[in-house]
């Protein structure tokens, strides 16, 4: 699901967490979707986290920028 241009250079765990938030926003019943303010809080929190990820044998430290 990651952008192929990134060639796998992104924190997979971070993407997984983002997808969890996104999946909550695409419910069949609109009243089951979260309020956008809560989505923003969740994504802001995730973006503030330092994520450790190993890509192609190299160690990378990713810090999301807000």
C-alpha cells in the first residue's frame, strides 16, 4: 500500500497505525465514523511519535514532522 516511489523506505509500523485510523473513517454507516476532530488528534499523535524501523538491513530512525 505504500507509495512505490518510497521504495520501501518508510516505517511499516507507522503506516499500519495510519491505516487503522483511516479504516475507521470509511465505515458503511456514516454515523459509525469518528468525528474529524478525533481523527486529527489521532493522526497528530501518531505523527509526533518517533518510530524505529529496519529497512533492507539498514537501521533508520524516522521522526514524523507535523
